[in-house]
C-alpha cells in the first residue's frame, strides 16, 4: 500500500489559523470527495461531534473506530442526510450538502439539491433495512428504476449480476424474511451498489449478525474494496477487517478525531494513550 | 295484525339497497378522509399536523347523530340550499368515521420501522415514492383489521339516517311496522339482515387482509379454522383495546 | 346565517335540563355496561359450555347490529310482550346492553393479560373459584383496562342523542323540542353540538393521560 495515503495535512481556515486536519489521500481541494468543515452535531445537551474537520479523496477506504457514542455512526448519517449538522458544512464532490446557491446566495438546501448530492452515496445499515414486502430482486431494482430511470429489464439484469457477485443469484425471487441475516446483509450491499455510488457508507454492517455469518459478509466487502474504485467509509468493530481494507483508520473520542493514520501504524504503534486503551480493549 | 306482504318485503329490500349504498359511499369518503388526515398528522410541517389534529379531535368528539342533524337542518339555513338527504348522510358519516380512520392510518404508518424510511432515503427515493412504495405497502395490512371494525361501526351508523327520513333499512322497518301493526317480526328480521351484512363484510375484509399480508411478503397468516365462536371474535379481541384507546393503535 | 344570541340565552336552561338527563342516562347505562360486560366475559371464560356458546352468539349479534334499531326493538316489541318500560329505562337498557358487548371484549383482553402464574398461584393456595376471580384475577385485569373502559364511556356519551328516539329528553331531545316551539333550530342544534365537543374532548384527553400513566 502506498505510504502517503494518510498524512498530516495543514491548511488554514477562514481566520488564517493553521489547523491539523485529518486527511485521507492527496490532491487539491478540487479533488476532494468528502470534506467536513467544523461540523458540530448535538443531541440535546450532548455534543456528539465537536467542530469536526476531515477530508477524504476518491477511492480511499477509511475506517472509523472508537468507543460507542463517540460519533462515528453520526458521521455516516450526516453524510446520508439522515441527520442535519447543527454547525459547519459538509461538502461532497465539491457541492455543499446542506446549502445550495440560489441567485448568488447560499440558502438551505431544497429536496432537489439534496437528492442530487445524495446520488453520490450508498449506505448499508446495521439492521439491513431490506424492504420486507418486495422480493430480493425488486429490493435491488426498485431504486435504479424509480430514481435513475433505468428500464426494468436493464435493472434486473444488473441486479442479477450483483446477486451473482454476493453469491445469492438463486434467491432473487425470495422475500427477505426467508433469508438469514448474513444473506440479507449481502442483498443490502448489492442494493446499495446497484445505485452506483461513489461512496459506500458501511454502518456496523456485521454487528447484528450471528457470529458464524460475519465472515461471509466481511469477505464480500474485502472483495469489493479490492476490485472496485468505490470510496468507503466504514464504522466497524472488526479490527482485522479494518486492518485489511483501510487506507486510513480514524480514532474518535468525544466527538473529535484524536488520532488517524495508516492501519499498520494505528494498530501497531498508536501515539495516543486513548487509542492504545481502546485497542487493547477490543483486540 | 297482518303478515309481511310481498309489497312490504319489497320496501325492506329497497331499504337494504339504500343501506348498502350509504355504507359503501360513506366508507369511500371516510377512507379518503382517513388517509389524508392520518398522513397530515405525520407531516413534517407543524401547521399541517396541527390542522389535521384539530379536525381529528373535533370530529371524534362529535356525536354522529348531531352532526347529521346539523348538516340536515342547520347547514341548509346557512347556505340557502338543501343538501340532498342521501349526500348529507354520506357527508356526516364519512367525515366522522374518517376522523376515527385517520387514527388507524397514523398509527399504522408510524409503526413502520424507522430503518425503512432511512433505507428509502439512502436509495435516494423521493418522499412521495418512499411513502407510496415502501411505507404504505407495509402499513396497509396492519390497517385492515381496525378498518373492518370501523366499517361495522359505519354500517350500524347508517341506521341513523332513518331518523332524518332517508328510506334505508331501519326506515323501511318503521313503515312495515305501521302497515302490519306488529313490531317483533320486522325488527327481528332487520336486525338479522344487519348482522348478515356485517358478517359478510368481515369475511370480505379477512380475505383482503390475507391478500395484503401475502403481498407484503409475510406469507399466509396462520389462523384458526372457522368456528361459530370465531366468526368475529379473534380479530375483535386484539382490536378491542386498541380501537377503544383514543391514543392510537400502537405506540 | 342569522345567529341570534338571545335564542342561545333562551335555550341554555333547557340545555341544562337535557345535560342532567344525559348525565343520568350515561351514568346508569355505563354501570349496566360495566356489570353486564363482566358477566359476559366471565361466562365466556369459565362458564359451562352450554352457556359459553349462546353468550358468544348473543354478544356478537348485539355488537354487530345498530343500537338505533335495538332501541326501536325495546321500545316497540317489549310492550307487545307485555313489558312496558319508561323512556329512561328503555334507553338505559338499550345503551347499556349494547356497550356491554364492547366492555366484555375489553375485560376479556384484560383477563387474558393476567399472567398464567397468577391462576396457578391461586390454585396452589386452594382459593375458591369465586375468590380467585374476585381477589386475584379481576383486580389486575380491570386496572389494566381502565382507560379502554373509559373510552367506551365517551363513546356512549356520543350515542346518548339516539335515546331521544324513544322519548328520553336528553340534550338533543331538548333541542328538537325547543326548535319545534321557536323555529330556532340553528342555535339549538349548534349549541348541543358544541356542548358534546366540549364534553368529549377533555374526557378523551383525560383518558389518554391515564393510559400513558398506566403504560409506565
């Protein structure tokens, strides 16, 4: 793996102060795929993300680790527009997520704008969230047909390819309720990929699975990481998986990135005491 | 003292027809009102939720008979023209049972897991499609049993129109009573007719529910075989507490 | 619409009379519904098979047919059978009987909600059947379903206007009489309508609060 994938990066904010910003990949601002600027998210009096800054360049695989409640999942949910930030801006592929320009002014984003930006992202959930009233095939084809305007035949053809990839081609007419958790999660991954996202958000995708089903799902994700150009943001407690696929591991604590770097360094010789404590607790 | 003659039977038969029409038309209006109001009560805009909530509280708090009186006798004086009695009845029944139905819709839609909405967002489906293709197909089978209870209540409610002079089944009974001078036969007969209609509607809704559940990927429901004791009971039992509760089907 | 406030003034004393009658009718029929419903529920749970079947059929029949027609039945048919009741008694019996078939279901849900272990414990203590019901099962069941019963009282309140058809001078009956004397229909019917909303909205709010309390 290239050594420069995770590097400390210094830029200046509007006030001209230098600040350390977690950065994954290299390139100019124009190349950035995901950028968080001073993003703060609170639930009531609880600050889950505290003025968070980070950026990710295309094709990188980032794993977010940290104790529960440290805001990892919140980052994915903000990106997927399931939540709105209280402060700060999130930019995806150069376009702000929560605001749009209208008549030269920056205004809160309308549904149309949000949907345009959302096209870049796909998400796989902890609880799969397959649609129980649709067959496996329909789960995968519904959005490409309705959102991307694909023909039913084309969508079905692509869905079958994806099902083949996740090893469930023969289950296309089954309803999700008749599948095991591991199978459901593989369908959910195929469903997310069918939308051809640039970024795949993986939210603790194996946490709800029985232990013996975890390996199959992780192997599938390893394949996808290896063989596609897709950018991944991954919240997981599977540290060996994180080590395998990641270009960068970010350690979160109390709403901030307290340390980040290449997995070899993060798992081998972390600098922060908190990171060391956390890793010794989960490894 | 005399028998119910063929002519009198015909009056009753016409009454059945009017009762069925009333039930069907009011149910259609009530369903429309229930969906619009029920979904409005879940709207993200506070003002929409509030307006729908006021509608629900007012019409649920109203007595159907008094609403009917009002539409029959007060509204014409205000508007200056008389509503066709049949339509006034449909309006009164549809508006009040629609208010009850909105609670069914609201409860069933709110009970669809959050993750389903979120998956819809993650797949970038527009809000209307999320509702139409993901949420409603899952909520619909849950609505049918409480809707059945409301439909029976509505059928019973149609008898009120006889007080307003609409010639439904109950009104026909009064005519036959006057003609024959006997009350027991005719009132027994029409109670039985109402019961048979209610029974048929319940069976129909049961079929509808089975289809809806199969369509929602749940497979055929496991249900006890038909026995006299279970004509209505099994559904009612679960529904009794819920339908009676003002708060909602589930929370 | 010509709205005449003096008509409202004139009607209010009559409304008060009607309200009193409505309250009496409601209280009596609610008591009847609570009592009879309990009889139906217990009979269906532990009565002899010969009783259970007919009770089930009877309650299903009453619940699935219109209250209005049942009131006419009581009003016209009972006298033919030699039983003449006053308007109030006819109304109370009709309303109470009708709703007893609903409260029976509520009780039944409540009884089924009492854990099996409670029956077993009562047997283990060799409590008599009566004491098992009276001291162990029903107190737990009824507490659980109190809000549902309350909601049926509200439903009964909204059905009390039907009693005017058998001659009970409750609020709607008063309004009808008042408007036939004065032709001030608009004011009388509207005032009665508002009175019902003012009575039932706070009542259902109260029940919802009670429900939330008990759910905790």
